[in-house]
């Protein structure tokens, strides 16, 4: 019996949908990244600073973070792991 993809990855269905969206908009570009709050907004995560799904994907090894800036001006960008 084949297990669903989200179970194979060890993530929730909502996190899998976010991952699929991220891979769709990146179009295979290995240098692609998007601001974490922008990805949450596009995936209808409320509130936009709720990073539970991103944490799930990071812990499963499906995404990585790219930090830009320092201190209060710092931003966290999300990029898919290929």
C-alpha cells in the first residue's frame, strides 16, 4: 500500500500544499527565495507571522532559510531544498 506523500515526508497536508506552491512558483530556479511572511500570505496562513508550517517543512528538510540583513532590519527568506 502506498502512503500519501505528506506521510512519506512526515508533514501535514497544509505543509505539503505550501511546499507544492513554493516549488511551483520557483520553477526549478535553485536561487529562488521568498520572504517568509509573503509565502505565508500567499498560502492564506493566518496570522502571517504564524510559522508553524514553515517550521514543519524546515524540520523535514524540505526548505532552507536565507537570512538577509541584521538586527531589526533582518529578513528570513525561504527557499526549497532540491
